[in-house]
C-alpha cells in the first residue's frame, strides 16, 4: 500500500495564502502510462524535498526570487487508475487556479498531465503558443492502445494550438509525416540546435512564438549526463546553460502564462538530479520575477 506523505513546501518556505503569493506550485504526480523506467509519480516529492537546500539568493540575478511569494499547493489527491478521469480532474483544478495575477508552475508526473493542463488553458486563454522542450516529439495519435499515453502528450493540443518544439531527437515516421502536414508545428531538432546554438537561433525560436507562451518542459530535453533522472533518456540534448539561455530570453521577450516540468523520475541514492530540478524551478521563478512580472500588471 502506498503511504500518504504530505508534500513539502517549495524552498522550505512557510505556506502562505495563495492569494498573496505570485507564484503557485502545483503537483500532479500522475503515473499510469510510463513505458520505460518507472518512478515519475515520486517526482514532485523528490524535487520539493531537494528545494529545502536551495540558496535563496540568486547570484546571476542579484536578487532573492523567493520574496515574490511562493505558495505550494498541498497534495491535490488525484484519482488513481482511469487516466481520462484524472485528466478531467487536472483540467478542472488547473482552470480554477490559473489567472493573469499568478504564475503557475506544475510539477509532474508523466507528460500526460500536460494534456489536461492545456485543455484548461485553451478554455481560458486565446492566442498563445506552446513552447515544448523535450527529447521526444510526443505527437503520436495513439500509443500502446491509448491516446492518453505520455508519447501522445502534445497531440491533442497540436490540433488547435501553435507548438514550437526544441531539443527533439527521437520521433516516429508517423509523427514526422504529421508535422509535415501541419503548418502550426515548428520543430527545432536537437542536431540542428547543437550545430548553430547562438543568439540568432534563440531569436529564430522567439520569432516562431506568439506573444503569450505556455512552456512544457520534459526533463529529458537535457543531456542525460546532466539529468539522468528521467523515464525515457536519449543521448544528446541541451545543457543546463543552453536551457537557461533559452528560458531567460523567453521570459524577457514574451508573456509566459504558465509552465509545467514533467517526467522527472528520481534515482534512489542520487541526490544531484533532484537538486538540479529544484534549482531549475527556482531559476524560472527568478526570471519570472525579474523579467516578466511587470508585463502582467
Ligand atoms: Mn520526452
């Protein structure tokens, strides 16, 4: 039997009123359809626990991002088993949480959660792009007999929303064909990204995005030597500083309306990836506070 453990608060910061906080941390530890290494349901707990070790001063930003007010939601107790039912719950919870006054950060869980989150965003916001950072294009119509597999995470969204993918280094022939048929999906393959990673490439990516952007980040977008704690690792991939450079420019130039970070699957006894994931979230909070906050007021 799984033991119930309440979620720690991000950074060990005291729980405050979600109305007073600008940043909201929401955990969706869904794991039903993972196909390779299991464990992504343990992701939020591991990342939040590791966040207790963060230095709250950020040397790059010369700022204390935590002063923005961070509220960590307690465990939202999703149903177990039926993925479609869980997606409905995620859609409803997300819809009730999101607005222009708060910056929501969703922690997975498998990538399937993004499907429910984007249903809610699609209802509330118009005219936004999805920036999808991932090793895999996740555009399959169906996988292992279901449309709710993590390998299909972005397919439903791609039918109505503009998607810009970065870091892709694994895709099926069916997905390649699908992308070719669509004019709303732009793919920056990893091999090309690595060939010409510089500011003009980042400018190209920014040009492909609308003014409002939702980001979905699969931790396997990173090179697995830096981030081994993922369910479906792929060689190659972005470095810590490449991801930060891209995110920094997106926060500087666009209005980011939310982000999810998914597929983190902790490795027992190896603490570094948990801490890296927590640090990444804190960097995102720092960029939001420094570069984006005023765009929402
Ligand atoms: Mn992936």
